[in-house]
């Protein structure tokens, strides 16, 4: 892949899929960096990352991506139809209720704080499929059970999580940036041990921000640090793809709260 922009990459995927599968209906979706394949909306994020790592395998990866989507559309996802079959691939994802609008109401989701909601996806090798509200009835699974499973999976994928630490002028640690670039960095705000793990470095409570899906910022709750970081949070939210929130949040021993 010769350093294609996201727009160019999306156009290239559409062209390749149409050439390989002439009967497939494919085009741009309203959601950012997504395509609609036979009525099913799919993010290109995972496919784009795979293409960056394996550019020589691009055609093969696109065909596998398309086949996986077609199976979903036919009711035959690779993981099967039961909750148990997909449980290990369910992940939490943060959604902005204000920008997502009524779409949040159709998904299996629950409010977190301010305009933030926790949604859930089935994570495939090349696709991310949002779980609709009706799927819980089909699976006969409660929100609580699915949330527990999603958080357990998130914990499992975060075992080797490391941070970029940024000290202030006095050498004191004031900000930590988490960016594994796996699509779930913002979701790591939900990690049960986040507060206990960082309070020795940032005191308690400390602040956090998730301007887009691939960034989790944690920083000290002091006026100087908050004001220094707030402008960058808003800029990242406005300009970066997969924006989540421009709000400053508070991480306490009891969970995530709105910043005062």
C-alpha cells in the first residue's frame, strides 16, 4: 500500500470488491471511514491497519474482509450465532450519544457519564460488528452479563499495556498517554484497575480524556495541568478520526465521573 490516505484506501477497497464480487452492493456509509456492504455497515479501521502491516497481501485481505461481511449479511458469521460462540470476541467501545444520535438507541449500550455511552462490538480479524439491542433478546443475555464479558476481554487484551509518561518542568509525572492502536485505547478508561494502577503516579482522583478511539490520556487533577491539556483534547477531538469526546473526566476510586 503506497501510503494511501484513508479516502483513497476506501475508494480502492470499493474498486477491488466490485471487481472481485460484481453482484455485491458496496459504497460509502454515513459513519466515518466505513463502507456499506449489502446493507451492512463495516468499519475499515482493522482492514486499514492490516494493509499497512502486510501491503503485499492487500488483495487477499480485502477479499477475506468482504467474505466475512457477506457471511454476516447471510446470517452466517464466522463465530456462529450463540452468545457463547462470540463471547471471547465481544469488546466494549465508547460512543458519543450527542454525535451518534438515535443510533445509540438501537445498539446494545448503556450510559457512562455525560454524553458517553458504552457500546459493544464483535471484534473480527478484519471487521468490527456493533451488537444491536435486539441481539440480547436473541441470546437471552442481560446487559450485565455482556458487560462483564466485554470488560474481561478488555482486561485480557490490556495485560501488556504500557504508557508514555510525560513529566512536568519539575520532573514530576503529570500526564500518561496510552496508545496501543488496537481500536480500544479509549475503552481502556473502563479498566477496573485503572485508578489503583495510576493513583500512585497521578494522585487520586486524577483526570482522563478520550478525544478519539485511539487515545487514552490520564493526567493530574491540578489547574495548571488541566488547562495545558484541555486545548489539545479539543483539537484532537475536532481533527482526528473516530472522535469520542472533548470532555475532561475524573477517575475516582468509585469509577468515572464528570469533571467538576
